[in-house]
C-alpha cells in the first residue's frame, strides 16, 4: 500500500489472494489494511493537505496531472495486461481504457488553474463581495473491480485538479493495477502524502467513511454497500457521490437502422462480459420489427468469440470471479424457474479453451415479461432480456418501470421522437443511435437507485470543491 509516499504491507500481516479468472489461479496477493493503517493514511492526507498541497498553485498541479497522463500512456500495455489478468476483461478493451484514463487526467489538468470565483455587486457599491473556489480537503475514493483505473481516473483527476488530497481504496478483487499505477504518482511529481492507496475488503469500510478528517467520499459499486457508506458518512455529514448499478433500457423503434441498432445493442450489453454498470440489459423492441431483431441478435450472439482475455482476437472473457459466476448462473436459473424463454446461452460456457475459467455463455432471453426478476434486477453479467412494446408511450413506460436510472439508448430515425423520448427517460445518460460511447467532457452519472452526483466534465469539479463567499464593507 502507498501511505505518505512509503510502500508498506500495513500493520496487520494479513494478505488477500487475487485470482486470475481465466485460470482460477492465485496470481498475486494484496495486504488487508487495518483500521490503524486507514487512520494513518487519512491523517497523513489531512496533514499534507493543510501544510503543503493547498499551497501548490494550479499551474503546478496541471503539470503533474499532464505528466501522470504521459506515464499512463507509457505504461499502458503493462497496466492493461494487469487488469485483463485480474478481472478477465479483454485486452483490447483494457488498452482503450488506459487511453481513456490518460485523457481524463489531461482534461482535468486543463481545469486546475481555472477554478475561479466571481465578484458580486452589493449595496450600490457600499459592499465588495467575491467568491473563492476551494478544495474540500481529504477525499476518499472507493472503486469497483470491473474497470479499476478508468473508474479511479473519473474521481482522482478532478479531485487532484481541484487541490484535494486523497485516500484510494480499490476493490479487493482487482487491486493490482491500482497499486502499479501508484508507482507513477511520485514519478509524476506529486508530493508524498497527496495520493495514498490502502487495500483490503469491506472490513475497513467504517474506518474510511466515518473519519471526521474526511471531507468527501466518492464511491463506485453496488447499492447495499452505498447504503452502508451513506449511513456511516452521516455521523460527520460527509458528502458522498454514488455511482451504482443499472438495468438500462435500449429501445429500438421500427424506423431505426436495424443493423446499427442490433450491433449497438449487442455490444452495449455483452462488452466486458456484461459487467458494466451501463450495460443495456433490457432491449425494448417495437412489435413490427420484433421477430426480425430477435433473430439478428441471436445470430450475432452465437458468433461471439469467448477465450483468453489476453488473446487479441477474443471478444468476451470470463466473468471476474467465482462469486460473479455463481450469482449470474443462479439468476439465470431463477429466470428459468419463473418461465423465461432462453433463446441462446443460459449456462456455464464449456469448450477446450474455456474449462479453466469462469465463463458464462452470452445469454439472450426473449419475450420477457417486464415483471420477471431478471428483467428488474441488475445481473452484472452477459444476459440480455428482449421485451416487445407497441408504441412510444409504451416504450417509455417500460423503460422507466425500474428503480434504477443510469443509462439508456434510443434507436430511431425520427429526430423529433429521439429528442422527445430522451426527455421522458428517467436516466442520467441517454444515447441516441449509439450506445456506450464515452467522452470525458460529457457528464456521467445516474438518478434514482443508480446514485447521484456526476463524474467527468466540469460537473465533476463541483463534487470536489466548495465556494467561499467573502464580503467587505467599503
Ligand atoms: P461492491 O459494492 O461490492 O464494492 C465496491 C467497493 O466498495 C469495493 O472496493 C469494496 O471493497 C468496497 N466496500 C465494501 N464494503 C464497504 C464498506 N462497508 N464501506 C466502504 N467500502 C466498502 O461493488 P462491486 O461488486 O465491486 O461492483 C459491482 C457494482 O458496481 C455493480 O452494481 C455495478 O453496477 C457498480 N458499478 C457502477 C459504476 C458506475 O459508474 N455507476 C461503474 C462500475 C460498477
């Protein structure tokens, strides 16, 4: 772990195994931090903020962030290989995620010297009033295992650009890339103690989220954990950004370009073996084209190539760990018990190259009744539910009949309808005639049980800054 610029195993002596989901073998271990280690990291981050980091000007912070982006690019192959080995995501995707992470640091580097307040005319010039945009202090950044470094970049880039210090906790299931990334921090020129990394599982949750020196928590993960963090943060009213799960609708209208829509829908859910928060896991298809779309989707899904995530030609790797495999298969079984019509997939994938790994067949369930459990709950695996609808009102009603509200897609060539439906959908993200496209300048986040707060874009800076008002009697 990285605490105050020193690499340490912590005080507890316990280590956790990291598994390669393609071989099921242990390929690394990480320290399980103790509460004392966490307290120490927060205390150092606090001291560094007070005594040093808040006096560093924006230009210098920008230079460090740009250098960090360069270093990520220089080390992209190694970082991508670690993530693909640790969580099973295919190498082409993890490589592109490293490019995304680097762009993220560069983008926010541009903001570091532009955090300006304003002047406010008061009382006919008798009073002079201005605002200062200030960092919050220590931010705790907690990430999930599915995309460790891009998820971290979404948080760390704006947090550092705005002048905060941080304590990072990656998922215990995929911490190794974050630790490798930690080696770049000092090389980029950040003073010791600005970026700290602790590892371990939820046992250190409270120590991270109920410490009064913490001024901000940004969390990416599941709903039950989010609830625990919000309760724990309540003691000191620590503000929490939550980036949680989804059950995102992808709606194809009869007038859409079918090939583009089907390609987008399949990539939108089966990318990363379905383990993305924005997975378009409910495909809503207008009745007139329903049979044709089901046929095209099933045909495409049959062609998805499963295999070693480090192989350049593999299109879908294993799911990330044993618990994921068991959970996904159990949800498919429950769907079967509830009468689901499985058109393709539905089992653990087998085959000579797949036996050692946690592979799930890409699965398509057709004619889905929206009330089925599998159509309501996040699977976080390669499972697509296809649901027919009659008209626009019907599509919007089905799309919104979920407690989640993260992403959505609409495929239509009717411009007016596209904009109308975009306004009606209860989600933080709407893609029109595309799906899963991402840009660091576009805000990212959810509504309802998908969480609140925004990452990326200037909105993310607001999560890591506060405004101070200064009033002077002339
Ligand atoms: P998780 O909630 O189990 O774990 C997330 C992180 O929280 C891990 O680092 C974990 O160690 C930590 N944690 C566990 N207990 C804690 C506690 N009591 N206090 C503080 N931290 C604690 O989630 P996961 O299984 O790692 O990730 C899967 C979930 O993440 C899915 O629901 C997925 O949709 C969501 N996700 C959301 C986004 C997004 O941007 N919206 C992105 C990726 C994943």
